[in-house]
C-alpha cells in the first residue's frame, strides 16, 4: 500500500512545481506591468525633454526589439513570413499608434494625466471584445465600465486646462489607448510566434520601423541636437528600453497568452497611482 501511494504521488510533484512556477510567473508579470509601466510615464517625460518624441520611441523599441530578437534567435527562434505579417499588424497597433501617440502627447499633458487617460484601455477592450465575441458584457462589468468611465472623467478634469494643446494631447492619448486595446483583441487571433521572447521581439521591431519612418517624414530627426541631449533624457530612454520594453513587454506578452485580456488590462488602473505619485515627487506635477 505504501509502495502504491508513493508511486501515485511521485508524478504529482513535478506538476505541483510547474503549477507553483506558473503562478509565480503570473504574479511577477502582473507586478511588472503594474509598477514598472506606471513609472514609464515619467521616464517618457524625461526622455522627450531633449529628444523628439517619435525619435525617442523609435530608438526605444529598436533597441528593445533588437536585444529580444537576438536572444530569441540564439534559442533557435526563426520567424516565418506569417509571423512577420502578424507582428506588423500588432506592432502598428501597439507601438506605432499606441506608443507613438503617447510619447507625442506627453509634450502637452502631464505624465500623471496621460496614465489616467490610458486607464480607458479596459473599457475599450470590453467594448471591442463584445463586438468580436471575445468578451461578454454583463451587469457586473457594465457597472465597472460606468465606474471606470466616471473615475477617469473626474480625475482627468482635475488636471485639465482650456489650452487647445492640452485637448490635442488628451485626444492623442485616447487614440493610443484605443489602438492598444484593438491590438489586445486581435493579437490572439493572429499567427504570432510561439516563442515567448520572439513574440515580443517581432512586433517591437515592426513598430520601430514604422516609427523611424514617421520620425523622418515629420522632420524630427533633423531637429535632434545629439550634443545637447541631457543626461536625464539618456537615463529616461535607457530606463524605457530595459525596463519599459524588454522586461515588461515580454511579461505582458506572456500574460496575454495565459490570462483574459480584461484581467491583463487592469494594469492601467494601477499605473496612474504610480505615475501620479512619481510625477508629484520627482517632477513637481500637480496631484
């Protein structure tokens, strides 16, 4: 009997370890999206002080995507043509429109206000998901929708001025939030790479190419005075590359494969708290 029980319990141990490891990765991944992404709004503000916004985000995702792609390649990752096409779609939504508009908008709105407006992402995901059949609207998430909308409206009004540039900046952030939400909905339906690192690298690189083109067409590269770029901007850009993209987007991509889009999007409720506190503490932004 003892021998039988020992035989029965042995295979369960690796399974328990795998389950524990899986839960740990979920917790760590959520923490990184909650805390690190909340801090990136201030890092963006610092970076674009002396580097134009589209140049900033293009360099950010080129470096992050390049590092991740080399890492994935050494692990045996070989993207197919279909992977690149899917990556281009996701890269356009996440990085070209989503991050491009956010970086550009922070010229006109505070980092805290930008984070508050990005909190509309779960709302957009729920609405877009209901249209595609991926999410179902019920009384509970409808209540959350109303509360979320009201909260964002009230908190955003606190930092609102009547300047046209402020409104344009807010509109750009909301456009980015909508585009990112669309990316969350469509990415699981696309033939994205199976390799977890490659899945993050391909859209980063595709989005970076689009951003470089946009920076060239808008004349931002001609505006850069590399000798005048401040140390604060270089540190902000470095933080965005390493922590904002390499670490956190890899975790985010993994979460999208293992959790519901609406749950993953809850990071946008934690990010404003981090962004507002850091903006107040380090940059003197109003609370």
